C-alpha cells in the first residue's frame, strides 16, 4: 500500500493561479459585479418598467441564441458524425508491444460496497496486465474502503494510493495525487460504479496513435445501466443520452471547447502534467479541464465507446449532485471569464460563443426558467396589466416563439436522444421532461447559494442503490 507525500494538488494554484478556482471572484470581478448591480438598481429606480422591459428582452434574446445553438449542435452531430469508431480489425492489429502503458485512476470515498464490482469491471478490460496499472485513490480516513480493498486479492497491477489529509476534500485533489504517482503514457479516470466496455482502452490507444499531436483527450460516452429503475432514472437517462450522444459530438465536430464528463476521459499524461493537473478547488474539474485544454491549443474528440454508470435513483442525492454540477459550471465560467478578451483571443469568436452557451448559458437557463414559468402562470390566472407591459409587441412575439417553439425543440431533442440510443420505452418520459427541468432549476438555485457559502464543498454522490434490470 502506497502513502503519497508532498502537495501535488497545489501545482495549478502555484504555477497557473489565474486558472484556479481558489478565488471564486477576483477583485476586478467583484468591482465589476458591484458596478453592474449599482447601474441596474439606479436604472430601476429611475425608469423601472423601461429597465425591466430591456432586461426581459435581453433574456428572451439569450433564450433564442441558446435554443438555436443547441439545435444546431444536434443537427451538426447527426449530419456530420464526429463520434470516432475503431473497427475490430484495427484493434486486432495492435500488438501487445505496440500498446502504450496505461494508468487507470479510480477515486473512491466511502465506496466499500462497490469495490468488488469496479475491480471486476476493470479486470475485464481487454488490455495486457503488463501494460496497465490501476490506482485506487482512497482518503486517509476512509477506513471501510481501505479495509475492503485490503481484504480483496487484487489482480496484478492494482494498487491502493492513500491520499493524505488536507483541504479541499475533493475528487480532483485525489486525482492530482494519482497523476503524480502515474507511470503510464496514457491515463483515464473511472468512477466507483463504472462499467466501461472491455475494448475501450484499446480504442483510445488507437485513436491517440493515429491522431494529431495536439490530440490530448479522448472522451467516451456515458450512459446508465439502471435506466428503468424509477421515473427519476428514466429522465436522467434521457438527459445523458442527449448530452453524450448528440451535444458533445456536435461540439467536438465543431472543434469547440468540450466540457468533459467526470469519468472515462482518456488523456496524454504528459499534457495533464504540463497543464498542472486538475483544479482541486473546482467541483466540476472535468468541465474546467476541457476548457483549459482547448485554451492551450489541445483538442478533444468523442469516441464511439460507452461507459455504463449508475443513475442516481434517490431525489435528495440527485439534487446534491446537480447542485455540485451547477456550482462547478459557475466556478468554471467565472475562472475563464477573468480575462474575457484573452479568452476570446485563445478560443476565437466561435469557441468563445460556444463556451458562453454551453457553460454559462446552461446555468443561466436553469435560473431563468422558474421566473418565466411564474410570469406565465401569473398572467394566465390574473391577466395583470403589469405583466402585459413587460411584453411589448416585438418582445411578446419572440417570447411566444420561445414558449412554443423553444420548449418543443428541447423536448424534441430529449426524444431524439432516446431514439438515438434505441431507448424506445423512454420516449414517453422524454415528452414530459419539463417536470424534470423544474428539478434542475431547484438544484441550480441550491448550487448558486452554495457557491456563495461553501464554494469548495464536495457533495458526494451515493452509489450502490441500482436495481438489476432484465438481461443483466
């Protein structure tokens, strides 16, 4: 059993502090935010209705851009497929001596119950034991998980790396310790409940071998092995099917920044070290790393391979997970918008716009939706003239377009995700996803509050509650 030493998780903070979420807001951002808030307040006091009309019009214009961009991503994904496939013949041509050494990082915290299943899933990977190492990253005070690992007869190349005490207590901090200990040319992260397809490492190795020098990350698709457990898992599965099968391939095809998934992202190890590893203070370190890679001129591609995960089946746990994701997306947006003009130069206009829509825009949608739902309900029940004044003819027409066409588009994309995965039985649940959007908004507001009070707090996702489905 290895015990790490040193502080590898502080490399990003020490070497690239401008890219680290240790500071939620810089002094310039705080001053800019206060100045903007003061300006809006002054305008509200001076011309309240005119100001509200302008804000309403700006929000609806944002909705139009967001709807149009998401639809275009899916259109692009279907018309110009960007999922990279590797044929069985090419995989068979890879000789053992040609395969790069692979490091597999598995962060574990209070996961004693799933240690046997993740060990079996990794042992089933079709990759020579002599060319791969598996590092279980376990917190120093997680005695149950350490005991479960100690009692197992771990396969050759499987080791436990104990993470020393320290703050913040986050998954990316553990991964930074794993990166410091990694010996592989390539590196991948799997979560405790993951079941990657057996040939995934070979496919990624082939893509890196054939890809350009600036290819730094190969992201596998994620989906769930318990989609039918309850209504929540069905909605969650429709969301993942759309995101990983349609949206992310569209981003990859456009060579736009790709907000990575938290697992099954395969990296060139030397590139990770060059960038300073993961940001331990960002609770969606995957999204942040995808943007940082793109800013440095590296590229991410999507691979036609799936890792199966456990869909969160319990609403309180799901809300905690969603709050963390929203908090992390906000952290990522704030960090990379510290110097918006520099970001524009690095990403280019198209990449900059994509970043605004996929990272900041996704959160903004969650926050705006309840406001417009409430306005719609209030107008339908009261026909209050004040609400009517907020929607002069042009804004009213655009608002109606968003209400009917925009909602139809998002429901249609949810259905399309199910059809793409051949989840025929989930289509009827995709048709009522607006109820799921309400849960998303609740999680989003909770995440915003946490960003203000506990920015680095990692709300753990509980695993081990999946109910086996027919055919498993």
